[in-house]
């Protein structure tokens, strides 16, 4: 079993000391009541729910997995999941950030992200059920008719029903233009949906009385490719008078046997002339899906943070408790049979790597989430527009980089345990297995990299990067004389300059050969990610000066920033070299 | 299910074209018969055994796992393991490199390494049973009396019995000085062994009629710590007239539930006044164990290669077969619904990363294995001494770096599959899980790093590094005018020089503060590893010029070398920066 304590102090530091979230949020439209006191109370409650209800289900849920019953074609979740979902719903968490009109709490998106981190640390598999519902809520909120919102959205917000997103098919993964599921108009406003979807998280389960599937399919007159895809609402039980009625012809055909997140039901969903309703415009389904993508990808980035955080807590604890060997400079615990692992500089390297990446990721993710709130409720159009552009730019970094760093963090956490990390009962290996999905779903790292360089930099002419670099520049200028920041402002400023120049050069190169985009994208993603984290670590040092946190907490921030700049940030050299190597170093493979 | 084809071409290229193994081996004492024809035939047979017998048991063996029967305290291996072991034994593979006097084939060690690669690719879990036997054979060969060798060694060499190495205890992992298992002299030359060992691979199973445990324990008069440990032979069945007789009081108390290598029985072994016999000198058990360590660690390095090779084969195949999206520069397979993944430069980056690390590791490991043969049977003492020093230096790199690179390779292989990589039935996720043990057992990566910098560089005054650098220097000089090597000789020579200088500086720094050793060791290990691989990739380019392999094969070597130098080797910058950052960046953690 593994421990978990919601990192309230660090979230508060990131939100209030580094990002000044109270000032930002209370200035937004409708943000008067979003004071630190309120937000703090929400974080505390979320922390409790995760620690007390979710965290204990994580390891047993992995061991038990989900059950599929062939006779009824239905899925049962592991022990404790249903009760946890009941408490989650009753606590109002399902509608935390949804509008009051739909029964939600109308709290800022950043609070959704902050509390989701705790829930995902508690039990990632479990947290996928409400996460998919959240996606469906956003889709219904943005694209549903008033009637559709009344019928389908409100029960999901109330946590009575859940939702899914049915995109992938066996032949259509990253390339959704290849999908084949058909929608035939019946003539009464409904459609018959027929096809097979795979990898459908929360496709079937026993947590709620109805499941609302949002399904991508083709109308009979649809153009080929990605411009011929429409979105449909397909309920598990047809809704009559607001209640689940007749069973619809959509069934889970199987659940996948997976490396990790084994408590999450990943379903093959068979639609056999299932009754569905068009949501949004015909043939605009992919565009509609894309409008939800920022939130979904940000949430997966948070999954990386959540797994890394819990892994890091446990490896730190193990390093503190495990007695083995002596310090290189003589015994530090002479009355014990051996020193603990913390006396070993190389163990501290593994722990500080995790800490630097975890806490850095947290600042990046919460900052990105704040842009979501500003985008939605900023005081004026220019402010909203800028936040929107900044967010679009940051999303592939927040998803692509944080999920990849989670591979490293969970791996290092396990390594600290030595051979004991490989034993299932010690729990840390589950984090490694669970983490392996997050660089794959919601767009692989390769897709994120192509999105960053291809769309956010080239197509959108780097406007988001420009905003970000301007912010970094302003920060460097403001802290140029700040003693605590002396070691960081120089390197950060130089890297920001290099980033801009490298981007310009790369953009020109890609115009001469589009293949150069694919050759550079992955390394450009990482390169951007490390500089982004460097900026937030510099801000953490600045914030620590003024923070009311304990001295030891503040010193740890300074130590970790120093570690990050000295031992992690030089990775930018490697990625720059790889970017500059170009497509010539990636010749055809037969 | 995953495919596997023994990489005979690449092994031949590494052995005969790059390393000129035939010339080296036939010049050794007793090496007359070790011609390329013979060695080739051995490789081919090993490849067949792996492809046809072992590889098909890999995935089912993982799914089934081992079975522990509480009533009899005995372990049953997965279906097919026993039959595979029978074929392995009958083929004479158990004694491939053992002396003829013990019933072995007396083939060079490098052939043991080369064939073990195939077996480990076929089924790593299965291959641990013979691997542990091999360790026991070496121990008995080096430290056993003639009588002990006759009684215990011969049946293991024949593949009738197997062996184990019982070192770890719950409180004694990396620090064996903490072990508590006791050995009480009975007075008749035997001892009563009492204690609990954990993580004992092949501790119990149904493959052979007897198991010979080599157990570290303390005699009553033993000094505390690592200088008070002796080694004992403890057979599962006491041996009478060369046959297994009465059951000894050593039993498997449980098997571990592990992240991977689930077909390998990892046992808790309980010794309760079990009958044992001292092997080697009293209190010299740890030193005796260390004499076997080179071979054991090299084999674990080969496990990294073996897993990476099979993962790479499968991800290449998947990238070739999977149709998804179009090339950035327009359709390449216009008659198909989409292009395959190979048209994407970023996919080729993932594949070439694997190829560069896999084939580079193979050259390093086979080169290291050749040193084992020269150390044992070189023409004169100076030659043997030099090979021994070179080998000692290379072992932590071969184990530490290759196993860490296997984490990266298997991860990239899975990533190529996208979401399908996470599904158990597709098989690639098993490689990731199996690979996770190899950076932990036979000394964690941290232990390898400390061995390289602390023992092989500092204590032994870098004599192995000096040999290696001299070889690199001679190679650079010999190929200074070689057109094909023009892009590589410069960077390689510069890095070799930097390596030497950095080592000197570091050695001086550590003398002022021993903690600097721990702060630098891990990055020094990787730094050394990448330069070592660069040397072998340069040799591969040189060898390709003269090789009789197909032109496409040779071009792939040149392409992969170019990729390695441009996109992997710059990692040395990062590690150099981390080394130079020193222990100041790794402050105490409370």
C-alpha cells in the first residue's frame, strides 16, 4: 500500500504565492466571491475526499480490475468505486466548475484542475469516470440545444449519470478522418447509429443509472475525411420524462486487458442502430470535439502531475525509512545498523529530480488553468483573446511534456526502492504502469509536438509564444536586481532569447521542407517545456521571498530551483542539437 | 503476441566485422577450433531454439505466471517452461562455455553472451533459470573442491540440476554487510544454515530434479559487516551417490507478485537448520561472490539488449503495418486509406533511437565478453591483465548503461504503438514491465555508477579507462584520413580528450570531499556510456566499408551512426553539466 497526503501547502504556494490567483480570479467577471478563504476550503475538502475515500481504493482497484459479464454485456467496477462515486456526487464535485443554471457550483476552472489533481492522485482509474463526464458536460454546454442540456446535461452535473467520448475506431486513432461509424436519419429527428468504437473509457460501468455517449459518426451525405464527421448523443437508456427508460442498442462488447489503469473500464462499444441525436452542426463534429480538447488535454497533463506527486511522496518516505549502507563521509546514524538512503547524494538526485519536475509541473498546469478562466471571464475582449492564445500555446506543453516527465518521475520513484519497487505489494510499480497510458491517449506525445510546432507556432504565427516570451522578459526585467534571483535571471533571459531565435529559424526551414516539422517537433516540445518550467521555477524563488510559508518550505523551493537550473535545464542543449540536426538524420527506413 | 527473429546478421556484423572475433578467439590458448564456421553454426542453432521454442512461451508465461503450492511449499513454472528447459539441456546449452572436464562444450564466453541474448529475447523469465545455474557453475568452478565440483557442478553443467545465488535478505540488499543468516558447524564437516533470503530467482521450480543453493551466511566466529560472510552449498535434496536423496530443510516460503518477469519464480527461501557445506574460505564469501559478479552483471546488461531488440523488432513491424494519417509532404501510399507510420519523421526518430541504442549496446556487450575470453586465455600475462582491467572498467557501463537504455528503448517501442501499446494482447507492454527489473537487480544503477567512479576510476586509478582511451586514440589515428569516418573522428577524439580531463578534475574534487563521488557518479556513468557507444558506432562505420553484408544493411549502419552522433551523443553535454554542478546542488532533504 502507498501513502498519500494532498499537497495542500504546495498547491497554495503555487496558486496564491506564485500565481496570485486570488487577485486574478476576483477581478474576473462573476469572480467577486472567489476569495482565498473560499478556495482554500474547497481544496481542503477535496484533499480529504481523496485521502480518505479515493486513495485507499487505488491499489485494491488495480488488483481486482473491472469485471465484464458476457451474458448482460455489462461492466462492474472494483469494490469501493461505486461508494466513492456516491460521495463525490453528493459533495457536489461533479458540477464543481459547471454553471449554476445547470446545477453546478460555478467555481473557476483552476479549482477544477487543482481538485482533480488530488482525485487523480487518489485513484487515477476511478477519476477517469468523472473526467469523461466532465468532457461530455463541456460538449453539451457548448453545442447542445437547451432541450438537450435540460435532458442530458443536468443529470450529469448532478453526478446521477455519467458521459463518454466515443471517438477511436480500430482503423482510426490519431487520424479520426478514417472513422466509419454511420448515422442514418430516421425521419423523426433521431438517427440510427451503427459502428464499433474502441478504447472508450467509462463506456460501461455500475456507478450511475445512465450513461450519455457522445459519438462521432458520419451522416449519409458526409464528405470523406475529417470534414464529414458529426457528433451524436447516444444514451445507454433512452430518456423518458427525465428518467432512464428503454435500453438503447449500445453495448460494451468487451473490456481491454491493460498494462495499467486497470480499475478503469476501457470498453469496446458496439452501436447497432442505436438511437442517437445530432448535437451541433452536421459535419462539424470534429471541430466541436476540438473545442473540448484544451480541457481534456490539460486534465491528462494533471494526471501526470498527480501520479508523479504520489510516487514522489512514497519514494521520499521510503528513502527516509530504509536503512542501508553508510554515508560516503562516515556514519550519520551511528546508533542504527545503517544510515538511511537520504544520506546518499545519488538518492537525493533522484528525489530532487522528482520534486523539481512535480512542483514545476504544478505551477505550469495551474497557470494554464488560470488562462482558461481569463479566457472565459476576463474583463475585456483583448484580455480574453490573449489568455486564449496563451492557453492554446501552453496546452501541448502541459499535456505533452508533463505526461512524459511523469514517465521519468515514476521511474525514478521506483528506482529509489531498489528491488522492492518491483514488488506489487509495495505499490510504486502501479504508478509506473498507470503513467504509461497518459503519453498515449488524448493525443500521443507526437501529436502534441506536432500541435505545438505545426499549429501553435507555424499556423498561428507563434502568437502564444510571443505572449509567453513577453511575460518572461517582463519578469526578468522586474527582477534584474533581485539578489535571490541572480543565478537564474541571466540563464532564463538567454534561453528565452534563444527560444525565439531558434523558432524563427525553424519556421523558415520548415517552409522549404515540410518534413522538417516532423523531424524537429518532439525535441522542440521538450525544449519549450524545460524553458517554461525554468520560468516558473524562477517565479517560485521570487515568490518564496514574500511567502508566508515556513522557512524550511521556502528553503526547499530555493534548493529545488537551484537543482533544476543546474541539473535539468541543460537538457535544452541536447534538444537544441537534435532540432538543428534536421530531417537529414532521419532517413527512410525500409 | 509478438514476433521475434534472432538478429543473426547484426550479431555476425558485430562479432566478425566490427570486433574481428575470429582472429581474436583463434589466437587464444585452446582457441584453435573456434573458427567463424563453428561459431556461426552455434549462433544459428541458438537462434532456432529461441525463435521456435522459447519465444512462443513468453507472453503466455507472463499471463500464467508461476504457481506456489502452500501445502508442499513448491513452485510450478508456466506451461512450456519445463519442455523448453529439457530441449535446452539436451542441446548442451547449459554447459556451453564450461570446461570439458565438467562436461561442458568449452566454447568462448563471448558465445555464451551472444547466445544468451537470443534466449533472453525469447523469454527473459525463462532464461533466468539457466542464468542462475551459470552463476552457480562459476562459483563451484572457481571455489569448489574437486569433490564438490564432481558432486554438484557436473549435474548442473549437464542441465540436470540448477543452481541459485542466495544473497539478499529483507534488511540487506545493496548492503550485504547487514546480512544475518547463520551457519553453525555440526562437527562432521557440515553446517546448519538458518535464515531467510528474499528475491531468490529460481529458488524453487519444477524444471530439474535438484537445486543447488549457494548461500551467504555468517559463521559463529564471524567478524561483523561484509568481512564476516561465508559461502555455503545447500542442496534442495541432499546428494547420495550422486543422486538427489533426502529432502533438505530449505523451502520456498512464498513467491513474489511482481511487475514483470512473472514467469520467473522469485522466492522467499527459508533455511531452517538446512544442511550446508562451506565453499571457499571462511569469511571470504563476499569476495568469492564478487569474482562471479562480472559475468552476472554482463548477463544482465545483455538482458537489456535482449528486451530492447525484441521490442524494436515489433515496433518497426508495427510502424510498417499500421496505416494512419498522411506524410507531411503529401501521400506516399495514395492507393491506401492512409500512409504507414514510417513516413512520419518523428516515428523514424523513435525507431532510430532504438536501433542506435540496441546495435550500439550489442557491440559494447560483445566487446566486453571478448575481454572475458582474453582475460582467461590470452597468450601472455600482460595481455590477460590488460583485458581484465578493461573488462572491470566496462562492466558497470555494460550493466548500468545498457539496462537504463533498455528502459528508454522499450518505452519508445511501446510509444510507436500509440494506445494499442497499452493493451496486454499486443505484447509490447510486457517488455516495458520486464525491463523494469534489470536496473535494480545485480546492483542498481546507483551501485554500478558508484562501482565505475569509486572503484574502477578512483581506487584502480583509472587503468581501465586509460586502456580504453588509448584504444579510441589509436582508432582515431588509424582512421584520420578515412572519408567515411570524417564526421565522427573529430567529435569522438574531442570527447575522448574531454573524458580524460573531466575524470582527472573529478578525481581531485572527490579527494577534497567524498560526497562529490555520489553527486557525480550517475551522470559520469551515462557520460561514459555515450562516449563508449560513440566509439563502437564509429567502428561500425569503419567495419561497414569492408563488410560482406548487403548494401542496404551497410547503409543502415551509416545512417544509424549519423543519427547517433547527431541526436544521441549530445546528451554528454547534459551529463557533463550535471557532473560539474557538484554536491552543492544536492543539499540535505529533511
